[in-house]
C-alpha cells in the first residue's frame, strides 16, 4: 500500500513538472534583422493567425524592410499563441517582441500575460502626461502674469524629453496654437494622433484670456504613409547629394550598329525561343562591364581611409562581366519583376560597385542621377532618338543616325575628371562597335 501511494505521488510530481515545463515553453518571437543594416521594419501581414499551427518552412508573416517585403519562414514546428504587433504596424525596432510562440500541446493560457508584459516595458512617453500639472501657479494674484506664464511653460516639457506625435498632428497643433505637451496621446505607446489634437479642449481659464487665432483655409489633401524603403532612399540620397562631390560628364553615342545587331540576334533567338528577346539595356550593361575592366579606377568605392577597387563588374543588377547578352537579359528581367513585386531578397539588392539608371523607355532625353554611396559612379541613360548629323560623304551632306545621350555622375574623391572621361570613351567605343563584345 505504501509503495502504491509512493508511485502515485511520484506520478503527480512528474505531471506537475511537465505542466510547469509546458507553461514555460512559451517563447517570445522578436522582430528579426533581415539584413545587416536593418534597424527597424514593418509588419506587412501575418500569414498565420492566433491559434494556428505551423511547420518548419511555412511562411509566418511578411516583413517590410527598407528595401523590400520579405517572407519570414518558421524554423521549427509550433503554434502562434498570441500576436503582439498587428498587420500594418510600422517602425518596429529589431529585437522587439512581435508574437508569442508555443509548441504542440503547450498550455496557451499564459500567452496573453506574456504579451502584456512585453508591451508594458518602461517608456519615456507616459511621463509627458504629468507635465501640465505645474501650470496651476498661473492663477496666483500677486505675481505678474508675464513672469509666471513662461515658467509654467518651461515646466510643462521636462528637459530632454521627446514628444511623440504623427506629422499631421504636429501640423494641426502648430496651425491652431495647441501645445502638444498638454495633449494625451491615444496611439501606440502614447503617440499623439490627429484625432487627439482635433478633440483637444483648452482649459476654461486659458480660453478666457487667449484671443481666437484665425485658422488657415482648409485645403483638400491625402496623406500617403511613407514606407521603410522610401525613408531609406530619401535619407541615403540626401546624404549623398550633400556630402559627395558630384561632377557630371555627358556624351552622345551612335547606336546604329547596336540596333542592327540587336535585330539580328532577336531574329535568331526568336526561332529558338519566342519569349527570349534582347533589349538595348542588355547591350548597355555589357558595354558598362567591358569599360569597367578597361578603366578599373571607376569600379571603386570611397571607404574613408582607403579606396576599394573592385575586380568584378557588379552593376547592381548582376555580376555582368563574364556573361553573355542572353544571360544578362534573362537575369535582368527576373530581377526587375521581383523588384516591382517587392520580393527582392537582401542578397539581391545589397552590394554593387556601379549603378545604371535607364529612363530611355520613358522618352527621357537627358538627366543626371545621384550616386549611391559607397559607389563612385552612376550612369544615367536617356532615350535613343533619330538625329540629323553632318555627313560630307553623303550627297545631301547630312544623314540620320540613332543617337543616345548618357551622363556619368562621379565622386571626385575617387574618380578624377580625366578618369571619368577615359571611362566614357571606352563605353562609347564598345557601343559604337558592339562586335567587340564577342572578341
């Protein structure tokens, strides 16, 4: 009898341990870093809902990074116990818990509590709600109002504290003369939203003293949220334009031979594969790669203490140098489609030693492009247009040729003007004699 009781007690003890282990098997799933430079991202959409099971390799959610929207796959089997960060949330810092995961058979009752503990971390924002309290001394009769009001205003916003508010909330508050420190935000982590500013009612004493401020005429508009990709593009290009010593070289290229050779190639390819077709851009990429081999100084990057000169022609589309036109065409089209769909992986959009920006298909005659640091050059391609040029050998004294205008933007720290001119000469030579690609 004593032995049976001992076995029952041991079984109950082991069961308690198993239940405890299950409760503690819940784990926080944090915002992953999808690239080395990623500091924050957005939740585009969850592909699994709360309570759903998933297997290794299943897509849990789509994350919007500074470059593209990327699928996040599960590494193991499990269950989505609780979603902390909902669809459409932006500016989520890397490492911030976004969900609670569990394993099959785990007790999910503690998921909500774990999620609330993750979201209730100390934040400097709530402190701002207590800031307006020192405004009471304004009602004292003896001190002069002109002296007491500035002191109250200074005490409303503690030194070093930051007020978190949406851009439209800040704009409306500025137009209406409403101090943001007096508004209690209802957004995530106390963020002040447009509705908070519009619903704000000033204290009765303040309305009696202050005179009505005429509001500006309302203009109809639509606010478009800025994606992480657009933020990074804006930040990097602004920094490039302000810090890099740009200079520009423009040249005209006769594209007659390229057009004829392209026609011959496409006719041959069409007999084998009706879908395959070479574009003018494919010839341009090949000519860029060949010119970078001839003038390697243009295939470089400014790294502060050193200038790194690359051995391969990585043209931010593909490693073009040793590839044929058909391969370049297929890879460029595949990457362009993924870029339009926002499905590029970090390995596909990072790096590159030279950039080509082609707006010729949009009938743009000529433009200048901003260098993408730490690269040293970017080539702006305009459209190809029939142009009349002098031709003494012709009976009429002129002829019509297909001219393409291109502009090279270079970083003067790494590529001197003479080097840029040599590169442009090599690039022009390859396009005006495209059979040299095959040699």
